[in-house]
């Protein structure tokens, strides 16, 4: 099948995916709230308060937040709460419990947003309306050279688990650095400011990860236990990413190439942690072949769905309806609204044009296009012609 | 009238145009975006009247209740307020691109049930809109 891409398709896809993301207002609120959590925990631990104590990890740090399809489009933000003391001085259970105690104090202090507190396997969750802060208690990993390495607790495992979300995020950002820099420059010029907040830049890799995560969430609705982990999707997508195309091309290409970065050593599937070669992100597939099979089946379906999104002249309604089944109703509607809104805005500015002989609407008329000379409104709502 | 015809011919040389002393009929194809369908559109214009625009093919799809947004009883498209067009304006610079816009918003409406062509809420559909009887 010949792949069809177009500006309109990329606009629809880009705005659809961006409606899965955290909004700037939500982001500001989330940052303000986790800073308060950080101050409260620092007080509890009697540490010198600094921002490094509680910091975002996972999708918040990677710029790949994807609203939770199964929980009303709510947002999960993962935080590390690092207590700076050596592991010999505290047990896993005590670290976890003590963090819980500190967070309970925080909740009882009636902070803004009135969060409630729940305990999970590895982390504590602060529930706010519309979003959740998952707080992962951790200690610095003094056994390795990296200053950002941590060890974390797990109620199901006896040994401390090592992790390094900061180094992982640095790896991820390095993969997409070129596109990131290019887009940052374009955005700075457009916004006419020198310092654009880096989170305002979205690369095609970040958007592809968001699209894949949402597709996964819908695909595994009935079989949540088989759902491939976000870290696996993110890692494989970053390996498969080559950059240099438009969003749809990159998404399609990544989806096509992702499975080839899963290796098999004759006994187990391996998705290597790029910053800790000894760690296998696909550990949980071991002894559960149905999980690996589900992954490969899913990625094939995602590929077919993305391929089938559009063809020339099939109708914008067809594309929006397909987007609704692939990404959900809200992103599809937002995409339709944005594509319409873009044309309305150009017309209001007097910059709408259209292609000679085709009627193709263009936001920026060129010499080869006909300019729309006047603004207008669609006023009539059924009735006789004037 | 001749000016209107010249304008349309210069932009759509392949379209069908019949020019008479006091009227003009134009049938051409419009595709507002590369994803959109190609629509065959007919414009009929008589002196001192507003141009009437109809979509000949593919057939427009109303709701189950027979409703199509921004159309008149006779099936023609509503593209402007009465004050927004007069005979001194070229159809090719107004009615034609407005029809292309209509077709874009129409396809989005088909999928979402919402008309996003008006920009701001003050010109959004009136609330009784949903309850209009079938034609």
C-alpha cells in the first residue's frame, strides 16, 4: 500500500495527539504541587530543602505524557522522592513507610488541591482532581559512578532495585536532539522570545510515543494484563526513530521498525535498558510468552491502523472517524476543530488563499494562488434564500 | 456579468461556464484539502440576485432528521450574510472560496456533528438547531 501523507493529515494528527498531552496550565499546577510536596518531605526528613529532592521521572520528564484513556483522560505524573542517606542505614520497608508518613503529614496539612493518599507496590499516590502524583521513595545509589543513579523499593522483591530515570531521560533527549534544536529555533523566532520553555517543543518522536501509548491503551482495553509497558514502547520507539520526516511518516516508520529492536536469545525476549545494559525491560515477559505475542500482535495492528488513516480524497470525515477509533473521540474532535479553526483564522487575517483550478484552501497565499478577498460568516440556518 | 465570467475562467479554465446577458451558470470541481473529496459544485447567478451554490456530487449527507447545517430550504449553501455580498464583488474571489470553506467544515461536521467554521461562539449555531423538523 502506498503511504499517503499530506499537510492536512499532519495537522489533524498533530493536534489530535497534542490533546492527549498535559496542558500548559495543568503543567504549571503540577509543578507547583510537586514543589510543595518536595518542601514538605524535606521538612519531614530534616534535609536542606532543594528541588532535586523530589523530581519528575518517566513521561513528565520525557515530554510524552498521555492522558489515561481508562480513567477519564486523567494524568499520571511520576515523581522520585530521594532521601539522601546510605542504604545501610535504612531498610526498604522503613524507607517506604517513612515516605508515607511524610506524605500523610503533607496531606493532613490541608494543602491546595486537597489530595488524598494511596499506597501502591512501589510508590505512594497523591490523588488530585484530574491528576495523580505517583511518588517513588528512593535512595541515592552510591555503588555506581553516576550521580543521578538511585535505588528503589518494591514490596514484591527482596533486593533493592536500581534505576536512573534522569540518565534515561538524557539518553532519550539525545536521540531526538537535532529535531529538538531545530524546532526550538523555529519556535523562538515565531514567539519572538529568546528562551522558549523546552517543554513547549514537541518532536515527532515524542508525538509518536504518545500516539503509540494511546493506541495501546485502547487496544488492550479488555486485556490490561498483557499491555506492554510504556518504558518498552518508549525505548523501542527511540531506537527506531530516524528523524527527518513529517509526523505521519515518522510515526509510520517507527511503528514499522520497532519490533526489530526486540532481541531474542533463544530463551527470552530482551529490550535492553540503554543506560544500564544489564537490565532487561522485557523481564516481565519471561515465562509469559503471551505477553510477547500480545506485543507483536499489537504493534502490527497499530501499523495497520496508522497506514489506513488516510488516502487522498477519502474525506476529512473519514480520517476523523478513523482517528476516533484509533485515539479516542476527544482527540479526533479536537483535530477537526483545529483544522477548521486554522482556516477561519487565516481568513479573518485576510491571508486565506486557494489553489488555481482546485479550490484547495491555503493559509498563506503565494503567487500561484488566488486570494480570498473578503471575510464572511455562515449565517443562514435553514430557511428561504434571501 | 462578463467580468464575473472572465474571473471564473481565469482561475478554472477547465470548468463549464454558460454566460448569458443577465445570468451565468458555472459548474466546476472543488477540493478544499488533499484529504477532502472532490466536489462538483454548481453556481447560478442572475443580475441583482445573490449567487446560488449547490453541490451536485457527491450527494451531501444530512442527519437522520434531514438536517444539513448552513443550507437553505432549496438545498443551496448559505455562505454569507446578506450584507456581505453585492454584485460589485467577484464571485471567484468570494463565493467560490467560501464554498470550498463550506465543504471543509461540512466534512468535519459529518464526523463530529459540530460546525467549526464560524470562529467565535457568538456566531455558533442557535440552541434550537438540533430540534429543527425534517425538511
